[in-house]
C-alpha cells in the first residue's frame, strides 16, 4: 500500500517546459552516457577489415582527391606558401566532426526505438553520446593533421610558410561550436524523420551539398572573387566561418574576425535550442508514429 508521505526519487511525466535540459539528471546518468560512447566506438568498426584505420584513411584520401581535382586541375589557390594538401586536410578535419555529429544524431529515434520503448532515461543522452564519440574520432584526425603540419613546416623541401596564430587559443570554442551545431541540426532532423522517412535520403544528399557550400575545398576569398553576387550564401554559413577560422588559427590563412565568430555562436545556440525544443516535444509521442 502507498502512503501519503512517500518520497519518490524520480517522477516520470511529460515535460511541461518548452526548453528542458536537466543537467542534473543527465549527470546522474553519466555512466550510461559513457557506456553508449564505448558501444559506439567498439561496434562501428567491429567485424571490419581495417577497423580504426578508417579514422586515418578517410581524411587522407579525401584530401588527396580534393588536391588533385580542385588545386591541380582547377588551379584553385590555397594561400601563399600553404601546401594544397595541408589546406584541404584542415578543412576536412574540421568538417568531418560537424558532419559526423549531424549524420550520427539525425536518426536517433529510428535507431533507438527499441530501447526507448522499454526503459526510461534522458533521451538526449543518446545524441550526446554520438557527439562525444565523434570527439574521439576528431582527436585522432587532429593528430593526423598535426603530423602532416609538422612535416610541411620543418621537413619538406622547400619548407612551407605555415604557422599558427595567437587565435589558436580559441580552438576549443570552435570544436564546441561544431559539436553543438551538428547536435542541434541532428535533433531537428531526427524528430522530423519520425514522421517523414524519406528525409533520411535527403540528409545524405543535403550534407554533400552543404560541404560544397562551406568552403571545405576552397578559400572563401576565392569564392567571393569568382561569384560576388551569391558569395553571401557561403560567407554567412556558420560552418564556413568555423572552417575559415580553423585554417586561420592553424595555418595563418583564411577569413577570420571576432564579429563573424560571434555570429556563428549566436546561430549555433539558436539551432541547438530549437533542436532541443523539437526533440523534447517529439520524444513524448514518437513511439506512436515511428
């Protein structure tokens, strides 16, 4: 029998707040978060031939292809004294973290409908675990970038004119922006795919288009020079600002300003909060529609 003075540890009910992110509850489930991260790292490359080597192979081969096509064949400049391969590797390294966060969280409800329907835990832990998992991948690819950076800066013939700037102290802010931007957009898409399944196909296509509109394989200054009338589409893309800032911090080339960084921060926060609102609203009823 229940008594009137019973004290419950948790009360599971529909969230009433428009924006709800219970940090204390997420912290209480931190062991589950790390368990999901461990699962993601182990299972992604389980029963594969090369395993974690794909972390290295994908950015290297993509950088080589971009260098051959866009720099050697199309003669797109990368900056005085900056090797084309290193320029492309910087763009791909920063782009990959955002892309993996976006695509990894964009199918959260569909991939986890079984566990969501059986046990309670803060649902936001699942997309958060994807962002943390991809941070591990980003760290590995960043080490690859640093390795080639050291080679070109000290051992290549001739020695390349690359050098980090003082702004590199803000690199952690860029990484947080990449993760939050991918998380926010991913939660929005994940919520929409519970009703519209064909959005999964559009995500793959849309991410490819977004890469070309984010100055990954060309400098923003070159795009503004060639297509000044529509350059604003690329220039005010938050990922363009992040990628250009990443190149400026590490290589000393790129379009960088604190005003643009502040703009990217504002857009990222708006998209993250919007994603959180839609995600919280969808989690109440998605099991009936998925």
